[in-house]
């Protein structure tokens, strides 16, 4: 790093730290009477949100939470989770959003690994806490979060959330502190070994929020999220801060709708009743909403949807577009906070028919501001920007996790050579558009040639009988591996291997697919195994099929 000229500040100049509390105050200034909505249970204004966050800070302080302590949250997507997103880090404590879809053993592991001190827990998860309580030595107390259910016995509760807030003082003076202080912590879904702890500082979250805010509002010709929009997350708040969008929405003073536990009919109903215009989710949830009773009979026009977490197939994108949904894709990972790239819709692209737009809309898109993204070969050399040469995606940005909690060796592997290694295989074209071809561990090698499982899934998804599909490589004595397709068929129809081969043959004839990539094995299943955050669990599929 070179030496430059740095001017000393005036004696009383204020060194402004980038803290999460700064994001909260702007929304209240802009839209004090705008609504925060919790399903069909509660609604209040931004003014009330600010007061409730201050009351929660007083509750947490009275419960003994100190700066540096870790507070665990087990809840559905709710106003309470939003309040915790701010109150806990603003105290100087660390918010651990527990993945409630993990197994009980994984929940126990993550809570002990995080050294949680206080637990805020919804009624639905009190039985789990009763089961694990004796094995959580660092936990000193529990606060109940309730939607009117019954509290489980055997969990020593400090009180009920709403009752405690009502009794607390409505004002709290949030202190300044180092912007590099840890703010949030969550765990990867752990498809290999134990889940890994991913953590972010105040500075990282503020920078991610500001760039994501500008990206969603002004990147390309179709803004996704502005002050006039209505936002509803459909990515769990325990997973990468719901992609960071609640911080963006709160900073802008946007109407926010939190749906509680995800149920497809309820999600579509809230979209219609609350006038939702922007959401984000994984493709699995999009498909569930389209297939739901409410989804089939509701006009979905005007719903801007950012898809990510796993590859969006062209077949599903076509279905969503036909129903009026504006499809966009983003790319990132838990370790990247998460946003790294997003669909860029230029005026030239928008002038094309939707059938020509969709193959480009489902790409990973263009790296966003302040993201340095490269695609490198096994020697670390950058591959040509020709849209064909493959390599691993490596990145740098100011909001990437700097390691894994208590696992320095894993962190060193993540940051080998000073670049974060994503484990994703991709190409990039001359316009800078990134196309994710596969996870490196999921690429299929058959007869000495590489086959992208993602590309194959994309082609199979276009068959009219296919509702969803997963492709994995399974051992073959002659070719090393062969593609195996697991297909969930549309209602009332069935797909066999010869029909699938006939569907794929035109792609072979046009040069889009090698003939040896046509799956010789096809299994029709009722459902495809998924991880706790809705991604296709290819490790479990391979274990089951082999």
C-alpha cells in the first residue's frame, strides 16, 4: 500500500462511526406515519417502531445484556425480528439469528458455539428450548415471543415480550462505539460438517445497506425498491438478514409487511391485500406460491421479484412472467452479506420481447458497485471475458465476512490468496455479465467431459410436464459419472426417459448440449430434498441415490 497525504482532523472534529443506528433514524425522518405490518395481527408506524426499539433496549439491558454479549433470536419473520435487527446491535451486543429449520442437534451446536447469553424465543420453539436447555450452559434466560399461543412448561422465562416492552421506559440513549464491532452472527446450513458461524460488523452492514439501496433503486431501467414501494420479505430473516433488505427498507421509510411463518396461500393473500410490490425469495418458494390455490386465482401483475439462493430455471421464470411477475436475479452467498451481482436491465434489453429477455434475466447479472469480482482458473489466473471460459468466482468487497467464528483454518481457506473463494463455477462475457454454471462440487464429469447440472436443469425445466428438477452425477463404471434427473411432474402427468431424451435432442442438434449429457436415468419423485433455506440438497440426493 502506498504512502499518501493524510490531513489531521480539527481538534474537535467528530469521527462519524458507521453504526446501524444511523440507518434507523432516516426512515423515521422521511415517513414517520408509514406502516410496519405483521401478517394480519398488528400494524404500527415508524414513530412507534423507534419507540419500541428503545423500549426493547431497556428490556435487554435490564435482563443483563452487556456490550459484546450474544443474544439469540428464534422467531418467524415478524415485527419483533425487525426490532431485534436494530436494538441488539445498537446496544453493542451481537444478534444471533438462529436457523429454526436446522435439526435440534444443529441448533444446540450453533447456540453453544455462538455462546448465546439471552434467548428470545417464539412459542413454537419453546418445546425445542425445553429439550435443549440443560445442554446450553451459557444461556442465562429466555424471553417469550407470543402470537397468543400457550407457553411450554420447563423453560425459565424472564417474561413475555409485549408485556416487558409495555413496562419499559420509551427512551434509550444508544451509545457510539467502534464501527468494526461485531453486530450480527448466523450459521450456514451445514451441508458438509457442522454449520459455520458467519459474522458481520456495523461498518460492513451499513456499507452493504447503502450500496444495496442504490442498486435496488437506480441500477438499470427498472427500479426494484423505492420509497413508494411496499416490501415483503420471503427470504427468512434468520438467513443473511433477509438479504439485508429490511435495513434498506427501514432506512428509506418504506411500508414493510412481515408475513410470519411462510405459507404460500397467506403470502399471496398478503401481496394482494397489502399492495406488495417487491419481494425476494428462493425459486422453491416462488414455485410454491404459483402452485398454491391463492396463487392460481390471484392476478400477480406488479409484483417485482428478486430471485437468488439457487439457480432460477428458465421454465419457472417463464411461468412467473406469464402470471405478471417481473423476474430479476441476484447472486451472492452467506459469507458475502449477501449481494454481489444483480440483473441489469438496460433500455436495449427491455426493448426485446420477454421471451428474449428471460434467458438474460435469470443470469447472475453484473457485479454491483464496490464489488471486485474475478473468475479464475486453478492457477489463480483470470479467465477471458468471452462468455465461455469457466473458472471459480472470487470476490472482494467491504462487507464480506472476514472469517468463520472460532475456525481460523476454515477462514484461511475461504480467503486463500486474499480473495474470497465462492466455490461457484462461472463464466463472464464482454459486457461483464456473470453466468453461474454450477457449484464446483456439483459439476458432473462424464466420459472426460464436464457437464453443468445447472444448465441441464434449465433445459429440462422447459418440458411442459416438469414442475421442478434436480440433476446430480452418479457413479458409472464406463463413463465415470452419468447425469441422474429427479423430476417432480406437474399434476396429472408423468414423464419417462425417452420423452425427456426427445425433449433434449433439439438442444443437442443446435449445439446447446452435448449428447452424452442427456440423462439415461430419470426418477419421478413427489418432492426434491432441500436444505433448511430451500436450496436443492444435492449432497443428500447423491447419498440417497448412490
